[in-house]
């Protein structure tokens, strides 16, 4: 589970960067995405910072923003924050 979460984090960073570059301040968007995923476990935050059609490079996690949203309960339960 921990390896899956770390791989998801790395892939999210890469994809969020591409989204941010087309939507303004990349660093601020990346930080907001990580905050939403790994600190706040916020569906609203993920929706605001991750592209709906992002490509996940971890074969254990499906593509798309909704797949990340589906990971939120497990991330929160893992004590990752």
C-alpha cells in the first residue's frame, strides 16, 4: 500500500505540473494538489487542482481524477499525513 501511495504521489506531481502550466502558477497548484491529497484528504481540493483526464503512470491506480478521489479514504486511514 505504501509503495502504491508513493507512486501515486509522484505521478500526481508530474500530471499536476502539466495542468498547472496551462492554468497559471504551477508551483502553487502543485502545492495545493499535495495539500488536498496528503494533508486535507479533500475531494474538493483534488477536483480544483487535478485535471479530470490526467494520466496515472502507476499501473496499480487507474487514470483520471476520480481514481485519485477514490484513494482519499485509504490515504487518510494510512496515516500518511
